[in-house]
């Protein structure tokens, strides 16, 4: 089997919940539902390689989520659906802090070399 050179576009979402959200079972469940609906929508849109969303920790409310896409274009389509837009609009004030990072993972030489670039 031959491994061709591959580029993977990665979105990283780091967040910290406000304390009142962190300790609310109802709000935490709503966040999980938003993540789940966004995941389904991203799968349907095409180009999603892996979507991992964690559970905010119970001490500090920190969380990390990542989406691995075939391309930036796929990510734009997958993240532009109603479930994602409406869900994020509903919860955007629930975060004490959040940050979105973009990376490009370049895999070369039959998988023997890679470079991770911040975009």
C-alpha cells in the first residue's frame, strides 16, 4: 500500500466555562447536546475526518475540542450549519474564556515525515 502526501486542516477549540455553568447539570447537558448536533451536522456536510469533544473538567471548567478536516473549505461548510451556528449563539456567554486555533498537519514521505503548522 502506498501512502500519498496528505494535508489535514485542524480546528482546536479551548474553553473555560463560567463557574455557574460548570456546576449546572442542565447547562452542561445543553452543551453536550450542542456538541452532538454539531457533530452530526459536520458528518453530513462531508470532509470531517475526526471530531473529538471532551467534557469540561469539574474543577476549572476547562475543555478541549478538535475537528480534523480534509480541507479548510470542508471545515467552513461543516461549521457553517444551523446546529453549530444556533448552538454557539445560545452558549457564547457561558464561557469565561475561549480560543479557536487553526493548524495544518502535513504528512509526507509515506507517513514518515510530518509538519504541524499554526495557520
